[in-house]
C-alpha cells in the first residue's frame, strides 16, 4: 500500500514538472523549483505534527498569504540586474509597472497575513472550522479498512491540500513573474518599444487593484469587529438574532472579501499581460489564465461549503441568501421581492 502511494505521488510530481517546464514564463529557476517543492513537502510533513492532540490540516492556510510574496522576492532577486537598474524610455516604464505589481502583491500578502494573525489562525492548534465537515464527508464515503483510509487521506493531503493549493498560488503569481522579467526584455531591444509610458487602461487597472485591496480590508475589518462584539456580547438586537455579519459591505454581498480576492488576481493577470503586450487570446498564453480560473473554481467550492454550514447553524441565513447577492454587490431584495420570486418558481 505504501509503495503504491509513493509511486502515485512520484507520477503526480513528474506530471507537474513536465507541464510547468513547457510554459515560457512559468519556466522556473532551480532555486524557485526548490522553493516550491520544499514548501509542498514541508506543509505536508507538518500535518503529521500533532497540535493539541490531533493533526492539523490548516498548514497551507498559514502559508497562503506569504507564498506569493516569497515568490515575488525570489523573482526580484533573480531579475535584480534588470529590475533595479537605471533605465530610460520604454524600459523605465516597464520597470515602474513591474515595481507597482510587486508592491501590490506584497501589500496583499502582508495585509492578509495580519488579518490571519489577529484572528488567531497562527495559534498552535488553530484550524479552519470547515475541516471538521470535510473530514466527516470524506469519512462517510471511505471504506472501513484503516489502510485504505490512511492511503486516501494522505493522497488527498499531499495532492490537493499541499500540492494543488501551492501550485495554484504559483500559477496566480506567474503573470507577475512575466512582468518582472520584462524590463530586461525591453532593455535588450526585443520587447514592445512603443510602450514608453503608462496607458490609461494600465493606470485604471493598477488603481482598480489598489481599490480591491482596500475593499477586501474593509470587509475583513467589518467581519473582525462583528466577531469581537459577538465574543463580548455587545451585538445589537438585529445582529444577535441573525448570528452572522450582514451589515456594511456584507449587506450588498454575502462574500465581499472573496469577490475582492478573486478580482484582484484576475485584474493582475490582465494588467501584467497588457503591460508586456501579451495576447491572452492566444493559445500560447492561455496558461496565464489558469491561476485566476482555478482560484475562482476553488473559492466557489469553498463558498458552497461555507454557506451549507451557515444554513445549518443560523436559521436566518436562508433569508439572508434570498435577499443578498452571493458575490457581485447588489441592492438587497425586499421581503416582497423575495416572496414574488418564490411564487414565480412555483
């Protein structure tokens, strides 16, 4: 059984390496590959370290805010001769755009890390509450054989929990890698020499990314303040009856922080492509969209799980779902609109 698991893991690793080596800008240096695979193995092995008497599968959650920042730092070091050199004209404009991209990703990571720290996600034994439900769901469909259960769990652990999620973080950062390498390309005279200044679209995209970071911070702050008031028994009557946050940005979207997270990386992909003159419609560059698309798919599934738990825990959550948009901010429906919609479906 153990030999079968190891052979499967080796096949998965070889497949990922083969795919990434075929991508032009995803081609990683030896140090980057070592960083990636070292992080995958470390996050997997750390799940075997018992915290408060049990294994903890939220190790990757603690790495999530920091891994793209560490990748950006690694790529900045590798591109230091072109990224931090004195340039003129188109190369200078490309250099400024790359620095803006790095700063925005760094702010995203540090802000998210700060939010995780104050929520206690880095405390010993802290684990995402959804893991209880994931374990219960998987255990229900697994056979009673302990060896099979162990093998399936470890495959799920290293392939999805560690491998897939860290690969996803790598993929959403790949457009930034392309942008950071571009000043050197332009300086050698092989890039888009006509792009010697910022376009209105590029400025708008950079401003939009900054706005998304602010909105995500506001949404997380509103959630944090609600939880603090809940712990201190200082909720208003409406908040206490509901049991969940439904005011501020959460009045117009059930998951405003998730929306901002998805949009930030999608806009970053478009910004990097536009700044480097890359055609996202070309099949040769479609891999750049893999990160944002997979992120949206993963977060959609995560939202599905979160809402199923909330529906079971809070009786009023179903009404909240009927009145409030899931992701895209929209004016909440009135009770009359909800009733009319329900009648229309009959």
